[in-house]
C-alpha cells in the first residue's frame, strides 16, 4: 500500500526534484564561474530532496498500521507539520539571500539583509510561541514570507529591465529560478492557508490539493531543469567559442 501510494502520488514529483538537483550540480561542475548565488540554490535543492524523503514518515507509519514507527502514534509528531514548518524557515532564508545577492547596489543589499533577518526572526518567534508548529502549516509564515519574497523578485526583475541583462535573460539561471519560485509561491500559498481541511473528512480537498501540488511542482522543477540545461549549454558554447 505504501509503495503504491508513493508511485501514484509522489514518485514523479520526487524524481523532478532529484532531477533539478542533479541538473544544478552538473551546471556547477560545467560552469567555471557559476552565477552569483546559484551554488547556494543548488545546495538548497539537495536539501529539498532530503526533506521530502524524510517528510514521508507519517505516510510510511500510517500504511503500515503503525507497526513501524509506532512510537509517533497519538503524539505531536504523528503529522509532519513540525518538519515542514522548520524547513520553511530555512527555505525563506535561502531564497531571501539568493535574490538579495542579485540586486545592486551593495547598500541596498545590506538594508534588505537586515529586513530579511527580521522576517526570519519573526518566523522563529511565531513558531515557538504560536500554536501551529505541530498542527498546521503556518499561514503567517506562508503569507508574509511570500509577500516579502515577491518584493525581492520584483526588484530583481525591475533591475533586469533597467540594464542590458534583459538582452541575455534566457541564459541567466537566476531568471529561471525567479519565474519558477514566484509562480510556485503565489499559487501554493492559498492552498497552505486552507491546509486544515486536509483530513480524511474532506476527501475532495485532499484530492484537489494532491493534484494541484503535483502540477505546480512539476512546473517549478521542470523550469529549473530547463534553466540549468539551457544555461549549461550556453556557457559551454560561449567558452568554446573563445
């Protein structure tokens, strides 16, 4: 049952995540000088692969009738909200740093780093003193984190439009990352807000969420894989022509 559940609902997404991490690693290997922040982002993709694998433990326990991992039954760790809430703090930290590194001048980056640190601190305080850490995805973190992330991405796009970088955006890995991350977060945040309905009492919502997550994740990791392939090919072609 567990393997059937994985194959039907998770395997494709996980392979896409793994494919993005591998494609990113190949990009780092082939690129003599990776674009700013991309190395950090590739490390983050490998973190995603690890987090998603460990995050399956509630399903593994459930489909084995808690004969395995039975010690989590009827505890705060029976669901994996605590795992993904912790991961979300790291995710926003990495994405904030990545997009701030794309901006100029340095004085602006310093100010945005301070603001980012305040946001991350507020997320940690919210999880410590709030009541959602073990019970649901944090709506506060999803909404406020996404709003600030959108601001950083839009600032990055505005800088591109004002510079000659717009002429070569198609071989800029940060651009592919910005498109995928922006659309993913804007689309997924409302679903996470209503995640409290993800229970056996709401099978329609469970089905909708699973299908939606599959589609939006395929889009995200598909565009990342495409970006890494294009940027690796373009850089190698440019290096070979010198």
